[in-house]
């Protein structure tokens, strides 16, 4: 440092001496600062630091010390010894044995489970937390927030290469926004992934040696576990719900006011408590489905309280009161779901009762705070909040019947978690596409990671988290994957674009052929960008699986605009290769039915040559539901484009042309303005080069009749949802023209048919 001063007639001797002394002090301070050495945990790949863990530390803290050691080794190449002896340069893992200089002002016994502190005085570092998981989460927090480690998927981790790690002074504390955090994806149940992303799942819990989980027992729908009908129904049918005047043995609920049943239920809970001391909350909640009790006593409470949540809360309060006398700290949980979603008017849950509120059947396209379709749920949440001390949320983030379908619901993924945290929810179960056996549903690894980050800290930017995941998991191909995500989600932002958790591909406007074709092109570009990296290419093929599935789905129902016959074998082979490689054994919530991949592949392989161009007319009357058998004019006259008929309203109608490109399904509900309880006809002239036998497949919603050349070949009065080839028949065709007439009735909701020649 250069110091200058000036003397002369304007400088007194005293001032002169002051300037000299001040300058000397400045020089000494500068020298001291420049000579001070910065503290490093690791410098140039070596370290003098040790990791201290008390000899009597619990197993999860010992594991935390081991994880810290191994990750620092991976990051820097330096192996820090784990010791039980204090050292001048030490990382203290856990409060036990940590020096007072690092724990000053802290009250370790007041730290709740999962809360942790990171504190450095510039020489030593303290990583410690409360309960069984706090210290482990502190290690993970240090590695993530200070070192930059990330655990994106089971196979893709970000471990920085840092040969030098500085130790600065800092003091911070963290704890999760929710005490219970679970994401229902196979990917999220990998133990180490769940641990490092700080979830505490109940269904597949983290081992106690690593800190354990938040355990709910039984997990859900427990009425028949409390009072099993196979044990009690024959001798005590009065324990079970009365529906339409009759006690129900199955697919229903309990009689919640029956005193003897209540005592039996309480004894079951006492048994659970003794058997499962590790449980955080015991479930006393309704079975799935409906069938609530209509007996006079239950009905009286429900009428007074405005709905069946009345008798439910009355029963749950009884259980919690009785059990609470013996176990005052015990927590009971019950559903607010389906018929109990609305809270009672007067009753309030006991303080030790958690309400598990289910957001079932609302719009999935938009965030809960964005969409008017979610307004009833928002109002019910607020109503429960006024009377319940604790609310945990069960929300749905997938299409149950279509795990492998594109499902652009990231707005609900990123916004709902924050809304629940702001409203004070104590837990969140995010039900996603838990694809057996190894996962692989549409972006399920991405959703798992984003949920984990937001459940811990919902104030993070959800869109930024998505982009971070895409960038790090898809590497050189990330720009194309991100463009695909942005494209799909931009298409569902309009207020008119709503879809729910049971949507079918044919109902979704964002699955237009042009969108799927653009998506297919983007994934081809992504694969090209990943050339030479086989692992990255496999990740891209898995991400593209929903596009392959969509192309095959529409191909199987006659959607040539999605996939031409000549391209189908290549797409089918790619689809089968990916599901085999990733062990994907189901594509929906119930593998035996709509989730059956084998049945889907069989439909693709046996897709008929659909007829998609017709002449249609109607609607005719089916008010008495006998219209399928009744003879209307189109059955009695030869096809003529100019012929007029009287429809169900008395208006004149004639044959009109119809042609489908996205599907061979002839949807009468879109063709006729007054479809309820109607019948309609479709005509096609089917040409054959020669006389031959042909087999046709028909699917209908609802009943169907088919005539070939005036001969009735199929008469199927039925109520069902249309699928290709539900009925099959064989007929001898003429060489040349063959007149096909199809008649379909409508009983309620859907109305239409498929028709094609079997291969």
C-alpha cells in the first residue's frame, strides 16, 4: 500500500504525528489481512480435517457421518477419517460431543425430528439435527446446498469435482414444510433416492438405520380392517352399513353408530398400537367407494350435519377419545374423501385427529389456485381448516387409466404443493403413476424429484426445478426435451383445456395429430443429439414412450393421421423394446384390466381394417329404451342420399357424409344435437374384388345391430363403453358392392361405434 502525506506551514506538529501513527496502523492492518490464510476443508485434494461422531451416537447419525465421508471423497478425492476424538479441525456430526462454541444458543432437545442446523465458525463445522432424521438431513443439506450435489434419478447424480472446498462462516437452520412427504412413484421408493431427496414415505419406508419414515398404519381404507366382515357379518350384520334397507357384507362401509361395533373397532386399534409402536398415525377411515350407512341412527346424524361426514367424525372422535385416555399423544387419521369431502356443520374433529383431505376428480391441467374447477375444493379446504387442527392432503397427479399417456399437468405439480404449504397442511401424499414393476410412467422420475424438492421447500421455483432436471438428466438432448415439455403445456393453458384423472386419449384436444407428430420429431432430434451416449439414448427413449404409446393407441382405433400402417411395425418394436428393458408391466392403475399391456399390444397387432367413411342419419326416438328393436325408415328403404326421414323431434333429416381421420370411432354424440335416448344409423358400401368370406369386428356404445346386404348379422342389446372388436361375426361377401347398415342406440352418456374387417 502506498501512503503519502504532506507537511508545511498548514500542518501542526500534533497533526503530523497523528497522520504518521494512523498510516502505520493502516499498513499493519493490511499486512495482517494479506497474511491471513483462508480455511479449507479440502485443498488440492488433501485435508487435515476429521469427521467426529460420538461413540454412543445412534445408528442414523453414524450412517450420516459415513455418507458425508464418502461423498466428500467422491467430490474432492480426500478421505476424511471418522473419529471419536475431538480435533482442532473437525466436522462434528450430531450434537453429542460438539463443543459449546458451536452449540451456543441452541437447544438440541427442542429440535423436532428432521430439523437441522449447519454452523461454521470458520474453523470447525457442526452438522446436527433433531430426532432420528435431522442429522442425516443436515448432511444431505450441506452436500446439496454448499457442495452442489444432486440426486436426480436412481442412476443420474450430480457430484461436483472440487479438489478444493473452502470453509466459511455460516449459521443456518432448515426443516421441511410438511412433516409427512410421499410421492407415489416407483422411482421415489428407491431407498437411497428417497433418503437423499428427503422424502419420508410410508408405503415403502426408509429403514430405521437410516432414520426411518413417517408411518401411517394401515395406510388407507381401513373400515374392513377394523371390523372384518368375514369375521363378524354372519353373527353381527348390524355392524355393517345398511344400504337401501339391507345390511351389506362387501363394497360398503360400517354402521358407524352401532355401539358394539365401536367397541370392536377400538379393540382393534389397541391391538395395532401394541403391535406397531413405530407408527406415527393410525388410520380410521372409510373404505374406497360409497355404500355409507343409511340406518336411522346414522342418517339422523348425517341429516343434522349436512352429510355423511357427520357420522364419520362422530365415530372417529369416539375412537380417538377412547384410545386417547390410554395413549394421550396418539394421533388418529381419517379421510375427507368422496361422499365425506364436505365437512360437518356442527361437529369438530378432536385435536388428535388428522383430516386427510382428498382432492379427487378436479381439473389436473391447472394449479389449484388457477382454476375455477378447483374452487369447490378450495372452499372445502378452508371449511375444514376452521374446524380441524391438522389437515393432511392426498392429491392426484396422474391419469389412472393411462400411465403411459402424455399428461401435461406440471402446473398442478408445481403450484399445488405451495398452496397446501401456505394453507398449513401437515402432510402431502402425491399419488402419481406408480408403474409396476420398475416405474417408467410419463416423466415419473422428473415428477418425483420436483415433488421431493417442493415438499421440503415449496418456495422454490417449480419451473426452474423442471428445467434443472431436464438439463442435467438429458444433457445434449435437453433443449429438445424441454421444447417438447413447453409445447405440450402451452397447449393446455387456456381456460377451456381441462382434464381429469380418468381422461381417455380420444377425449384430449392436446393429443391432436399435429402435436404428436411434432413431438415425435423433437424426440428424433433428441436421439440424434445423444448419439454415442447409450445411457442417455435410453433415457430419451423412455421419455418418448408416451408418444409411441399415443401413436399406437390411435392406430388401434383407426387413427391413420397419427401412424400409417407402414410405420406401425417399427414403432411397435420400439415400444416393446423400451417396456421390456425397463420392466414396465402395466400401463394403468389396475394391471388386470385397463392397465393390461398384453391386451393393448394384442389390440395393436390385430387392428382391423377400419371403415371410417359413412353416411349417417338420425336421431330417432329411444325414450322407452326399445328403439334398437323398433323398425325405423332407414331399415326399410334402399340408401338414397336425397331421401328424407322424420327424426325424433319431427324434423326432416337425410343421410349426411361422415369421415374420421383421427379415429375410426363414429361418435354420434358429436354429430347430433339431441343425442339423449336416441338411435341412429350409418351406411357404407363395402366393395370386394371377389366373393369371399370376411370377418368383421364391431364395438359399440350402447346396443348395436348390423345388416350386411339386408341380412341381420348382429343383434346386441347391451349397455357398454365402445372398444374395437367387442363382437365378431363372419359373412360371405359379394364380389363388388356390399351394403352395410349399422344401428346403435344410446342409453346414457357415450354413443357411437367401431367397425372394421379383421385381419
